[in-house]
C-alpha cells in the first residue's frame, strides 16, 4: 500500500500491549472531516512496534464489537486511539497540528460509525518533523522501570 500523508492534530500515547509491562507508542490522527481514523505505532529506538490489529485480536475484540473480525479489531484500535485523546494517560503528548505519514498495513471500512469514524488506516506512523518523534519517546517515561 502506498503511504498516506496528512496534517492534523496528533495524540501520541503509550499502549500497554502485552501484560505486564510491554509498551509501544501509538499515534492517533484523523483525515478529512474526521471520518477516517489513522492509528499507527511509532518506530522508536528500543521500543517494540506490534501490529495493532494483532493486539486487538489478543484482546478478543469480537466479544465486544461483534463480527466480522476486521470490523471488531478496527473498532478496538480506534477506541485505543480515541481514548488516548479523551482520557490521556500520564505522559501523553498532544500535538495541535503536525504533518505526518502513515505506512499502512491495512485499511478497514467499518460496518457502523465508531467515535465518528467510518474507516481505519492502521500501520507505521511517522512525523515529518523528526523532533516530534524524539518527544514521542518521552511518553514512556512514566512507565519505565
């Protein structure tokens, strides 16, 4: 899939993806009038970058969001991003406006609207301004042992 670019508000947050202490860093942004959700992991030095739809599968998202699996997993990923913005964890970074690129692994068209979104692009996220990526590492500080 070809890269997707945008400029929007970006929320960068830690995500506990494997119990008890494995964290990655996710970025949540929107495209268009907000109908498209963009959620990706940031490739940062020393930080794991799991595939978020696999993380959703391990959380048994179909139990909450129903079938088909793609829809349920996408809803779980959107919820993770939206929640990071709505109820920020310690260390969450909110960037009012930034240019970014997503290297998508998958796009999912939702069966129903989820948090105002009708589709999800999920993959690897990067900021055009690399200074934001350096700041993104700081979101893990409260969770490091």
